C-alpha cells in the first residue's frame, strides 16, 4: 500500500492502526524514510508467535509489570532480519505489504 506524501494527524493515526494490525497478523515488508532521508526496507512483525520468547516485550510476558509508554505516531516492531526491536515514525512510512 503506497501512502500519500502529506497526511493529517487523523490520517497518520489511521495508517498507524492499519500497519499495527497487519504487523500483529504476521510478517510485513515495509519501506520508510529514515531521519537522514535514506530509504530503509524492513521485514517485521508484532505477532508473538513469530518473535523469539526471550525477545517478547516484558509488558506482554508479565501483564502490569512493564508499562510501555506509547508514542503517538511511532510504530515499534520486531525486525525479523536483525532479530531485535526497531521503530519508525508513521508519517515516514512509504509503503508496506503483508507477506511471507
């Protein structure tokens, strides 16, 4: 899905919800613009079935013991190629698609 270059806060929140839903469902291929302007491709997920248990977020493993503050337009995901957590700003997302 290609995203528009300029987005309103409401559109950004809607796109964030969409990408988070896709990440929770499985593997997502995505491209976003880094702070320095370079494009970065990433394959990631939020599906706990696809993330090694030792990498599960503490708040998911032990409800109530590890609160995580959510940044309004920041998407945090598990990068399956690197094997660690990464994040990007929703408005910097260029495109994404769910796949294997």
